[in-house]
C-alpha cells in the first residue's frame, strides 16, 4: 500500500477490503458520520457489515415537546432506514438510555457477544482517547468498552464463557480496530465514489437533519464534503476519510 504525504503527516492509503466489518457507535447517525464513506465502499466491494447501536437516541433533540419515549422509536426507524440504504446486513440495537452509557460488565458483554456472533475482521468505533476538542461522554464510553471487547475479552474463551456454553458463540479475534474522530490519524481511504451515498444515508435520520445544518446555509453534505476534501489534499483523489488504525498481531 502506498504512503502519501498530507501536510507534515504521512498516512497509509488503505485499498484492501475485508470480508466482514462491524461499526459500533453510541447514537443513531454516528455510524454514517464516522465511517459511512468507507462502509459504503466496502459493501460495494462485497464486505458484509454489521452495525451495533449502543443507545436508543432518546435524548437527541432540541424539541421540548418530545419525550425520550416518543423519540427513541423514531430514531430506531431512521437508523434501520439508513442501514438498509447502505446495504448493512445486520443491525444490533442494544437500547441503553441516551446519555447513560457506563463501562459495565453488562455493556461489555453485549459488545463481546456481538463481536463473537458476527465475527468481523475490522471494527470501527469512536476514538475514546481524543483530547483536542469536546467529545460526547457516550462516545468515549462506547470507544472504551469496544476497545476492551476487541482485546482481550472477545478473543479469550475464559471471558464470558457463558457465550460458548449457553449460546454456542466461539471466541473471536478482531484483526483491526479503526477509530474515527481521532487526534492523529494514520490511514486514509479514498471515498470519492461513495461520499454521496454516505450523505444520502445520513439524511435518512430525519429527526436530526435540521440540527446537522448550520445558520450560514451549509448542509451536512456540504460539511462532510469540505472536510473530506481537506483530508484528501495531496493524495491524488477528491475525497478521503481518515482513521487511527490498530492492527492485532497474528
């Protein structure tokens, strides 16, 4: 894989497509924002993708007339519509309250179970270690728990042995963990051909579209394309998506 400069950084251009991938994310719409361009590219190339949505999204509104009980089903429907449009094969909704993710044994076990069931080569998630800029607490918790689930919990048979004895789920070793929202990326993917699909999936989150746009008239699509163009500068393609990738030892 070639390495190209981006400012004073050198990011590896990833062109390979794994057979299976998983996106683990805190709220409805986070998957499309964080990894949508790459997921669309990989699905088009034959990758089987599973989504694991951690919360019900019930706090994601500025409309004071809506209760979490009213909003959560709508956001679940929006996430299913976005996933269907993307061609995501499996959608797991853990249903934790929005704003209340905790690093608990239960949550860890739920993520480990999803990894063992769907057996991804690559997992995408929020980078929990970002310090340059604000980050939602649920994003940090989802990132931390997923990191622990990938290594060592999903891998080792003596962690959550009830998955094997009670559900027939074998341990699984994830090969690569890709963080989005990181301070310092180390890989980039050309998403020129799939960025429009990413945006089209994102706007299926109807309850969030007004909040995505900004007073200057810029839409979420404008923002995504602007950022992706900046990331791709100097790499020979129009739009790029960057991540911090960890690769497990064989």
